[in-house]
C-alpha cells in the first residue's frame, strides 16, 4: 500500500472519530427541575415532568433540530418581580406535545388592574422561537401577555388553551377593576404561522399580529378581551397574507380590528381575508379599522397603506350590543385603497359607526 493511500485511510479514520455519529443524540432526556435541562436538551426526545420553576428564573429549552418534547406533568412558576419570560423554547423542526398539562404563571401575584403600566410583570409568559408543531399546551394565569411568537420557520400551533378567567375579577391591588390587564393570548411577529383549534379567555387581544406574512388563524374560540387584532402597526412594518376563518368571538370589546399608529410611516397591511367567523355580544365594535391609534376613531394618520381587506369566501356574522357600533372605518387620506369585497359580511345590533376615507366596499351598504 502506497503512502498516499495510508494518508487517506488515516484522514478517514480521524474524521470518523472527530464527528459525532447521528445516533449519539437518540437518547431520552428527563427534566424534573431546572438543573436537569442542560443534559436533557442533548437528546432528541425530552420528557418534562411536574416541577416548580423558581421565581425569577426562565425555564429555557434550546433544543436540537428534530427534537420531540413530551410534557408529562404540570409546571408551576414561582413568584418574583421581574420581566421574564417564564418559558422560552427555541429550535428547528420541533414536535412539542403539551398533552393538556398546565403551565401556571401565577398571575394573581402580579395582577393589579394596570397591566404593563403597573408593577413589573413577566412579559411575555411563553416565548416561542421554534419551528415545527406546538400542540395541546394549557396555560393559566399569565401575568401579562401569554404567547409571544417569533418563529424561525413554519410553525403550527393547535389545541392551545389560555385561561386567564380569574383576571376578570378585582383583587386587593386593582382598586375595583378586573385584576388582569394586557393579557394578550397570541402575539405574532413572524412568517408562516398557523394557529388553530385553540381557545383564549382573557382581558386583551385574543390574537395580535404585529408583523409577518402568511398567517392563518382558524377554528379558534375567543372569550372576553379585545378580539382578533392586526396591530397596532408601527413604522417599517409589513403584515401580508392573513386568513382569519371559522373563529368564534364572544363577549369581546371588539370582534375584529386593524389598528395602525397615527405617527407610523413606511408600513403596509395587505391581503387580509375574513371568512366563516361568528361574533356575538361585542360591547364596543363588531369591526374597527382605525388609523388614529392610540386614540380610538380620532384624527387618522396616513403612513400605513391598507389594501385588500376582504370579507368573502364564507359568511362572517357580527352581532353587537345596543349601544355599540357594528362597523367603523377611519382611514387617513389615500391610505386605504380598494375596492374591498365585503359581500359576506353580515352585521346586526347597535349602530353604524364613522366612515372616513373609505374605499369602495363591494356588497356592504354603509353611509359615506
């Protein structure tokens, strides 16, 4: 055998020894405390058992690509005055099985009726920076926003539950107000996100889309709170390709809303389709499109272009209480462009709201 062949064999042998075999991570990691995390995340199966996360600490999972996570017990988060988050998961192509187990944020300790303007709270509670599937996670008592989604690739969330119903009641810190505030269910700032067959009971937006493309929100249940929102939209932001379909919104301030900051510039919201939704007992608006945020139907700005906002491909029915407004559209000059197809929008109860600088609405009669 020549010297050249011996060198090749030696290099091949070294390479085999230097590169871990793919099967080396096919182990099962078990987490029963934060001290178990660093070893467990070296495996591509991670089982999480019931334990309490100490106050002021983040339960953080930085997972290998292709990992499967199984939650096998409830997770309680200890109380501490800090900004959070309480939970963080990162990784690509992750299968996260919540199995209906409960993540309890201990909201009663933090709630003061003031949300972000009150005492310091973990915000968000659950930070999702993964791709793959995230299913059957049950969250109760989020101190402020629940899920913050900033995914690294396509993500499907299904069967999630956000139950902040205890925040509907006053406590000894809220001066007679509902104690929970700013408890958004899902805040999305990412592309290629599907949220389906989930439920939210809270005191703020069920869904808030801050930025992103190709976002689907379907077959979900929203109770209380502020309904399904796009925005508020700030400067240099794009929201494009949103489908809101088959959802039920009950007892919310507003069913569906697009809100853009009055001072925002160089942003756009386009290609948003609502279909097959139902909303009942809305207390302020059925549908609100408003470019005057943080005011409500104030003097609008015109730095955000809004186009292709359609209610078609299936009837959306909005019902509001007697003193509420069925629909209000408050656009800046030349910033809302159409026509918009509203042929499948049905409204009842209440009264018609303000219409300003509104494009042609196909199939919907409104006073201009």
